[in-house]
């Protein structure tokens, strides 16, 4: 009955805002086309609003799950027209709070004690109320001021019901709409499904906060509040209470004497540090989650909250992304095209010349403008839209990155309109690339991979031997099989020789590196001479066996 009521509610809102105009009715099968043409929403007058505002108001009326979906959808400009994306950016996640007695009940059930025993003080009036949780101020028994985040009661059930309907609508669009297969509406809903369920686990959010806090410990760029793990569960999170000026309150920031240029540039540095140094970035940096510590106005510091959504990049994605950005800065469109193909972001048979020409078409008009007048985030989105013409699939790991970059750039330009994101980012990227591919990066890579290489090297010849043994035991010995076995035996001998050489080379490089470290020399000098003699003999035998 509840599901039926929810379905009727969605249908009512659908009719009220005439969302039927978004559907590709002309492409539907005849029975569905007749149904939609005779459907009751034609009795409703079409609101005198543009399509983006109609969609935004409909999502707001449908409640927090749809509001959250609209916020995420607003970042997918590869899927939406610009006017609709701009309207969805204005979605306000101002959800009415749920009763404080329900919040107390959830806290007591989760923590196994009365609120009066857990906290010296607990405010019944929430500080904030959002889609999936609300926050109350409290004081621990030791006097520490904290905030208590509590999941909305019954939110998981509501989310399951709404997601089922979203999947149904997305499936119909993908099946009957000519653009459905290209735009992957089911995958869009699946991405949202994953995101919203991550936010329902407050222990996961707490773990994200702890990781970010370690990454920026004692940093002058950003402060991450500490998590009190003794009071944190899946439905309850207790975190240090912070005090600062909301990042969107530029008037208050200027009144406090904050250096807005420094603040804007620090925001860019925080983003690139999280993405390239840590590969772990806060992916929900909208104004409601960012505050400013103004205790030192000439050197302000960001304060972040709400860590339910974080993003990561694999090392290969980091490297390709950095090299792509640097190639953009240098207007090397050929390299941009080649990097997209090498990374697998576009098919390997993509014509490089045509792809290069398309990229140049997007980039050249931008480079003719003053840098301060360029939106770097929108430039990247335009580039990805161009790449889709060459069958570039949406990269989920880059979607969060685009969203975060748009948030950061929007905040930066709001704080300091003359912010030059490109010139701020380029030196950081060049330094990061030098560290990654230079001698220090090579040594660091050797230090991190050497133990696993040494562990695996003795096993490789044995693995080849085991494969040969299984082949020998598996089937008859026809001439073709005997030839295959002979070929594999030859490959085994070659593999063993290569691994001996590789192991010896790694040992020599590691020994040379350790010999340059002051802390290693004492250990080297303490080893008896006869041990080094045996090591040399073993190395000689290994070298001889690799011939």
C-alpha cells in the first residue's frame, strides 16, 4: 500500500510539472505511444517555466532521495543539456528535520545507553537537516564539544522504493529511446545507487574523515575534525564541533579581513594535493560543507565536513590525467589525442588525426581568451563531450573528479573572480610529474615494489613448471601436444634465465641504493666478510645460470 501511494505521488508530480515533454514519445512502440498521448497529464496546463526549472521543482517536491539524485545529475553535463544542468545546480537540500525524540531513540539503540548517560549536554534542536541525516550539538562527559549526526528513520526503505522506480524508468528509456544506449541511464542510476548507499553508512563516512585527517595532519591548507570512534556506529556519527565562517558568506569573510586571493588559491592547491599526492579526495565540496578558519586572516585555512562521498584514482589514471592537463596547457593536441587512446578512454582504432582536429577545435577558441575568463571545469566537460563523438565511454572515476573540480572552481571564482586556475595548477602538476618520473620517483617506486618483486621472483619458474606438469598429466601425447610441451619447456628455460637476471639486477640496484643511505652503512659494516663472499659466489652462480 505504501509503495502504491508513493507511485501515485510521483505520478501526480510528474503530471503537475508536465515532465512528459521530456519523453521521446515519437520513438516509443505504438501501444505505449497511444497510452502517452491519451494520458491524464494532458489535462494539466503546462507551467510557464523552462524545462530545467520544471525538473528542479519536481525533484524538490518528490523529496530528499530525488533531490540528491538531481544534485548528482547536475554534474553529468555529458548527459544533460546546459540549461537543465544549470537549473539542477540550484537544488536546495533543505529538508524538514525529523523529531528529536526519534533521533534520541536511534542514538540510544545504536550506542546502547541513554542519551543522558552518553552526553553531558544534548541539544534537541538540530543544527542542520539534510537528505539522509540531521545533526545535533552535544557535549561529551569530558567537556569536548561535538556534533552528533543521525540517519533519518526509515530512510533506507524510502531509498529502496525510489531506486526501484528509477531503475524502471531508466530501463524503459534505455530500451526505447534512440539515445538510451549512448547515455546509459541505467548506469547513471547505478552510480547514484552506489553513492547513496555509501552515505547511509556513517562508519564509512567516519573512516573517510579519519583518512583525510591523516593526509592533512598539521596542514595550513585545511582542517579535518577528529572522529570519536567510541560513539560512532552505522547510524550515528560523533565528530568534533568546528567553528568557522561558511565559505559562501563572502561578506563575512571580507569583514574578517581574509585574504581572498590566498583563500581561492589554497582551494585549488587542496584539490590537486588530494587528487595527485593522495589519490583520495573529498568529492562533495559544495558550499554547505566548507567553512573557513579566520583566526589568521592573511593565511586562512579551510575546514571541511561531511565525508560521505570521496573519490580515488588509480596510479595509471593519475598519470594520464596529469599528462593530459599539461598537454592542454602546452597546446599539444596530438599528445592529448594519443593519451586518450593509450589510456583506453577511447577505442584503440580511433583515428588520431581526426581526434586531434576535434580537440583543437574545442581548445583553440579558449586559448584566445584571457585565462581569467576561462572556466576550466566547463572546458574539461566540453572536451569530454567532444570525446564522446569518438565513442569515449563515461569513466566513473572521472565523473566524481569533474564534479569536484566544478565545485572547487565555482568556489574559487566566487571568492576571487580573477582566480587563474590554469596558472595556479600548472606549476603543481609539473612539480608532481617531475617527482613521479624523476630519480626521486624512481627510488620511491623501487622501495615500494622491491619487497613484492623479491617475494615473487623465486615463484615464477615454479609456476611455469606446474603448468607444464598439468599439461603433461591432462591429455594424450599427439605430435601437436608434444610440440607444445617442447615449446613450453623452452619458454620455461628462458623464463628462469630472465628471472635470474632480473633478480640479480634488482639486488644490485637495491644494494647500491642502500649503500648511499647513512643508516644502512652501519649494518653493512657489521656483516662478516665471509657472508659477503658467499653472497658474491651466489651472485656469480646466478649470473652464470642466466646465460
